[in-house]
C-alpha cells in the first residue's frame, strides 16, 4: 500500500466543501449567515454579517429562482388536485433552494461613503 492516493482531492477542495456549508461574507470572507438565512434574505433586505457586522445582502438575481418557482406553481396548479398541491410544490421548492444556494451571490451593502 502506498501513501499516495491519486483519487484523493487536494486539500483546497476539501476546504471549499467545508466552506460551502455557510455563506461567505464579501468583506471578511468568514461566515456571514447560514444557507437558510441567505435563502430567507431578499435583495431589498440586508443583514449584518455574523463575523464582521457589515451589511450584506443578495443580488437582484436572487429573485429569478423564486419567480421561476412561482411560475411553476401557477402552471401546475390547474392540473393538480388541491390536496396534492403542497406535495407537488416540494420538488419546486427544493429546486429553487438549490438554484438559490449555488448560483446566487452574496453582495456587500455597506455604504462606503458613511465613515
Ligand atoms: Zn463579514
């Protein structure tokens, strides 16, 4: 047995996977909020980073998966019995969450002028 494993990812990849559990702050690169906190955050709102307390928000692109999810709901609604609509919405919500989680970037909302 050799100590080298060609299939073992380099350490940087492992760190990336670890960081993916939370949302990184654009200012301090530390934990700004949980993934769920980011999901609940809208572009019109901003919250303080949990690490450096600077204001961060999500870009306006975060509305896209939510709009897509709502459109999917509106399209599906006439075809699905009301008692099953919540069940049908689960994969939609999961999909919206995944898109939001992987593609929506957190942006700084700290006013640079106010010092
Ligand atoms: Zn921060």
